[in-house]
C-alpha cells in the first residue's frame, strides 16, 4: 500500500477494516473508472465551495442571494451535479472575498 496514507488508515487496511481505493477501482471497467474520475473532479470543487461557505457562516440561500442565483444552483454545485464554469468560480470568489487561483501540477 502507498505510504501517502496516514498510519491509522494503513493499519485499518491491514486489519481489513478499510479497502484501498486502488483495489476498489480495479473492480470497475476502464470506462467506469474514467467516469468516476470525472465525477470526482466536480466533487472536489463542490467540497471546496461548501468548506468556504461554512467557514464564512453562509447558508446556501445567503450565498445564492449574494451571487444573484437560485439556492438550487448552489445546491447542485455542492452536490457535484452542476458543471461549474470559470466565470462561476470567479463570481463565488468575488462575493466571498476570496481569491480564486487555477494551477496545473
């Protein structure tokens, strides 16, 4: 198993309490793995948005009002069901007083 996981997780895997995601993914077809990876990208953005919103003690409704969008739009973003454009990310940063940075690694 990869050393990138904390020791507690490595021990849980050894005991059989947790299955490494690599092993789980091996059970899916190449196409399914690609679809899972694509959805994971949106979920990462969703988790970051939710984290920022919660840090600022904003409800979805309050953030939506600041952005002049419907609360359902924020809900879809936070659930990973909404494709987020760069424009939307910059608008979120603007209304929350945060800086949006894009980087390639």
